[in-house]
């Protein structure tokens, strides 16, 4: 039976973060079937920061309650430079980290990821024995990563996170998904993030087409159904895992997720 890594990105941008409440929510996410947690480096007020102290506290409290594959973000629209954005890699329990593969418009913001920044981040991820989760917002970003092969050490297989739904990026239609998936190299793995999701049809299509990871959580969307928002992240995980099992698939345990992702720690 095919196993699906359910990843939780539990914190919406700019929303205050309570480490204790977050840990309790994530414990229930684990019980519901999630196996990976994705956090940005934030202050308690929700703003991005290069100081990893509060992020580390959040991860530590989460891991006291449940086993998760630990994924740190090196992204987010901010005025930080790439060295500062890579500071989350210093947290010793990080197993996988986002590697943003190009520049794009995110709503009214311009998300800058020039080649030199991509190469710097990829090298830092490799040197710290962390597995990259390559975030791509447009098809051309896959080509960016292919162009880096030979210049920057990238562990194989490369894992692509296809991100849909941001204004200015790929939109969550089945046609877009098929086009995007067709450009993923055959020796790579892939999963999806659906920003702004208010239904589950696109997620179901991605699973049917072979996605190995699906990201859920308040960072991307709080909707359980059109017009119905979840109060906690674990409600979203419960809904997703129900759909996974209804399709004859199975959510991966943390141990199974580490094998799928190829983590080294």
C-alpha cells in the first residue's frame, strides 16, 4: 500500500505563536496521522527573524509530545538576506529544509531567490546533512535546479514540493498539476502544497497522480470546506487522512516518512 507523508505547516504568516498551544495542537496532529512538521523561524509575535531561539523552543516542545520529521523553512518574504534565512539550519534536530528554487510574485510581494542565493542555500543544506525539500512555484524553477546539478551537491533523489495557489504562481487546476508533474524528472520524487485551499478536490487529484507528500496547515489554509474554517490544525489532518484512506492509501509513520524523504539524521 502506497504511503503518503502528511506534513503540517501549522503557523499562518504574521500570527502570534504560542509554543505550548502549538505543541498541544501538533500532538493531536501526530495522533491523527501527520508525520512531518514545517516551521519558519519566528518571534512570538509571528514576525520572521534570523534568531532561531523561539523556533527551537517550539520544535523542542513539539518533540517532547510527539515524533515528527523536523522541517525548517529557509524562506518567507522578508528583508533578510540568504545567510540570515539559512540560520534555521543551525537547529541540530533539523532533518529536512525548504530550498526555494526561484523568484516569483506572491500576491503583492516579490519573492526574490536569485541563482546565487539558491546555490548558497543548497550548499548549506548539503553541508549540514539536511535533505532539501525543493519548493517550486512555477515550472521553470525545476529547470533552475536541473541547471545547478554538477555545480552544487544535491542528494538524490531530489524531492520537489509543487506549490499551487499563490496569486502570481501556478494555480490549483488539474491541467496545471498535470503540466507541472510532467516536468518533474523521472528520478525525482514530488509532493504538493495548495495555498488558499477551500476544498479537497485538488489534493485528491495530486494523490491520484502519485504525490508522496501533502502539506496541510494554517500556513497555507484553515478551510475544512468552503466557508468552514478549522479551529485547530489537527482537524485539517484528520480530514486529509480520512481522504487518503478512502483512496486506498495510507498515511506514513514518522519512521516511514524518513525512509521516503531519505533523511540522514
